[in-house]
C-alpha cells in the first residue's frame, strides 16, 4: 500500500474527511465530534486515503476476468 501511496496522487480534503467521519460515526453510534477527538482519527484518515487509492486503481486499471 505504501508503494501505491507514493506513486499515486491522492489527497483527502478536510471536507471529504468530515463527510467520511460523519458516516463512520453514524455506523458506530457516535457523534462526529467524538470521533474527531478519538485517538484513531489518523487511522480513519488513512482508511479514507486507501479507499481513494482503490477507487483510482479501479478507474485506471485494465482488469479482465480469465478462467484458469
């Protein structure tokens, strides 16, 4: 993942992160503010970065299905 992160240009804006936090907070039954103060907040930003990396790969990769 680190190799991909260094090769691809992925930026998470504060607005994107706030939206992501709101969704995760709802899933966890917490407020977004509580989640922002959590020690895991940097892990959550990294999770969003990884999601964006996979999205970028899906849009640019030429993936074909093959029977083996």
